[in-house]
């Protein structure tokens, strides 16, 4: 931090606001480690944020989310939009597997100053949602990235929560992958403003798209092949339509702020050893029915 900013937080903050990739990467490393040195910088950046459009891209492992983001980024860059990409990596921070793969897949964009790509290891956090995620979004936002893709793996309740932070959610599914029937039954199609059916033969893709449409008539479902570039024009124009829905944009900002406050508070309680403030004796007494859990929570903090 000191090396790059000549020990001056103002200079450092300004360089991030100017879109400097190295400074942003340094700050992202700090927030990933939950280093308190990041705090004054985040505070200074916050008033400059809130401009980016967040696009959540979620779906089962390996359905082609990164390949699709890569394609959409190509399209966005042609429209001269700056793009940020955050891949939430729920795996071990040591493996670095996801980023390595994405580096190969997105290599052309790594050379483009208008694109910032980062995978975020969220150690042990529920389904990848953590205070670091909010910080990372603010940093990319402050850099001036007008559109930020947030890639999350999986279609469980946790991913739903991450997806809800985004103003637009793109759900990616593939024939024969990630238990699509389960997703339909659980009503998880609802989280997608837009659904892309990727991979498989055109016939398999069309069949799945039809099946899904029978379950969900409210959202556009587009059959694509991210790799071959099929259906992307249709998907892009549907995405543009979603991005123009300004009303949802503002209400999502409040939701975002509420979630962020909740996570920061939770983190603070945890670091103070209050994340779960009940002793094992107390838990045992509840299990033995000597005490009831309602009273304990009711009287806690008084
Ligand atoms: N045949 C075919 N393969 C594809 C298509 N899209 C992606 N793939 C391949 O599927 C594999 C997984 O693609 P990714 O884009 O990494 O998928 P992902 O959903 O980001 O994967 P995770 O991040 O690991 O969940 C890669 O080998 C891609 O080349 C497609 O349209 N057709
Ligand atoms: Mg991926």
C-alpha cells in the first residue's frame, strides 16, 4: 500500500477513482484479508459509489457462466462500457482454481484497461456472501466500472441472496446439468430476470427452454451456446431490456444497503466474540428443556 501511494491515502483513493488497476487490486487484497487498513480508504470511496449496474450471473457449476460473461463483456466493450467482473469463489483460497480457469477463458479481457476481473475468495462465508463482497463491489464501482458482473456458482438459497443484491439477475442452466428439475420444483427460476439455456445440442437446449417456460411464463428464456456464439444477439437484447428497468434499480439499492449493514454488524459481533453469544452450558440446558430458547433470546442483550 505504502509503496504505491507514497504513504498518502488521498493519493491512493484518487488513483482508484481514476480507475488504476494496481491500486484497486491492492485494496481488494486488503479487504479479502479483512485488514483494518482498508477502512479509511473504503470510507473515502463510498460517497463515489452507487453508480454501477450489478448483473448477477448464477447457475450450477460448469454450465458456462464465465464463458457467457466473457461474451457479454465483448459486447459491452463494443458499446464502450467499462466492465468489472467479480467471480465469487467459494472454494479454498489456496486452490486458485476458478481464477486460473477464468484467466484462460477471459485472457483477451485481462489485457483491456476497460475491464477489471477479480475472483474473490470468501473464506468460510455462507455461500460466498460476506462483507468482503460488498467492499469489492464498491471498489469496482468507485473505479468507474459502469457494469459489474457477479458470478456465483450454484442455485441454492445462498446464491439467491447474492443474486438479489444485483439489479439484474441472469440465471444460466444447461441440459442434463445441476439438477434442473430440482431448481424448477424449488421455484428458483424466479430469481432470474432472464434465463439462458447454454450447452447441449440445439434440440436439447430447445427442449429444456420449453420445459422451463412451462414452469415460468414471466421471464424470458433464451437458448444459447456461449462457446459458439449462438443466440447471443437475442440474449443481449433481452438483457438490455432488463437493464433499462430503472425503478427496480433504486429499490435494490436500499436492499443492498440493508444487507450490507447487516453483514458488517454480524462481522463486528463475531470479532467481538459475540457472533454466537451462548455458552455450551446454556445450549445444553435448552436441549434438556430446563430453559426455553425464546426466553434466552428475549433477555439477551438487556
Ligand atoms: N460445448 C459447449 N461447451 C461450452 C459452452 N459454454 C461453455 N462451455 C464449456 O464448458 C466448460 C465450463 O465453462 P465455464 O464458462 O467455465 O462454466 P462456469 O459455469 O463458469 O463454471 P464454474 O465457474 O466452474 O461453475 C468450459 O470447458 C467451456 O469451454 C457451449 O456453449 N458449448
Ligand atoms: Mg466460472
